C-alpha cells in the first residue's frame, strides 16, 4: 500500500489551536480524520505536524484538512 506524508508547519496553525501543545493538536487532527473514515497516523515533529495516510485516501484527507482550516 502506498503511503503519503503531509506536513503542516505548527506556526501556520489557526489561532484557535494551541500551538504550544502540538501533541494535542496532532491527536485532534487524527481523530477528525478517523471520524471521516480515514486511517491516519498523526504526530508532532519539532516544528511541524506529520500526517501519514494511505495515498488512496489523500483527496478525502485533504477535504477534512480544508474543513479544519489547516490547508
């Protein structure tokens, strides 16, 4: 299975998300993707949030991330 990685710079997160707690933000993103039926692994890595997901679900994941105002 092909995997895609999306990285989101923590500094670009919307103001309603707590940038000082990137682990909590990553967990919230992972939960939102899971609720939409997308199996993703989200984690915080230094200055960005890393999202690994099946490439086949990239379009659906992108729609969720747009709804969350992350991209």
